[in-house]
């Protein structure tokens, strides 16, 4: 909330308080002098001051809701970024480890195959390829999970932006009602 906005609200609160006091004074003066129209005017002025106060309270609540929604949106965006980075880093590490292990397993399979007959060499390579393919599938699953986390984060961000927009709209409506 800006200082100007705080000053405006404080000024509005003062106007409301002065209106309430003036209204009460008119009501008492009218009652003491027997002027019913002055009593009514004082009561109306007090009712207007109560309405102004209620509108200020409603506006403050709407501002607080808007601020909270913006904070939640920012926190969700930050958390989403962290989760996405962590998932991407993890997937990258897994992929690198799988590729290193695959290279290592191929080398081991090649050494074994050299010592074995041609049929055994083929079987060893197939085993290494299956293991490597399995690890690559695991890495793909991690990458898919990272993408799902990112999609969910985007959905959360969109939801929070909608809530913030709704809070903005509600605040604008309350301000318009207050001015009326």
C-alpha cells in the first residue's frame, strides 16, 4: 500500500468521523430545540458516516486479499521455478549417469565378448542395451515428471493470477460503491 493511499484512507476516515460528530451534534441540537428536520438531518449524516466507514473497511479487506493473492502467486512462481530446476537437474544427472554406465557396460560387454564365442558376444551386448534402455526409460520418466510439475506450476500460476484479477475487480467494485 502506498503512502498516498494511506493518507487518502486516513483523510476519508477523518471525514467520516467529523461527519458522525457533526451529525450527532445536529441530532442533539434538533432534539433540544424541537426541530425534527435538524434531528433527521443529523441522523442521516450519522448514517452516511457509518456507510463510509463500512466501505473503507470493505476496501481494506479487498486490498488485503489482493496483496495476499499476489504474494501467493509470487511464492508459487518461485517454488515452481525451484522445483522445475531441481527436476531438470535430476533428469540431467540421471541421463548423464545412464550414458556413462551405458558406455561402461558396452566396454565391459565388448571385453567379455572378445573372450567368448560370437554367440556369447551378441548376448552380452543385448543385455547391456536392455539395461541402458531401461535406464533411459527411467530418465525419460523423470523428465516427464519434471514436465508435469512445470505444467502444474503453470496451472497454479494461472489460477492465482485469476484470483488476483478477481480480487482487483472486487476492489474496484468496492471503490466504485464507496464513491457512490
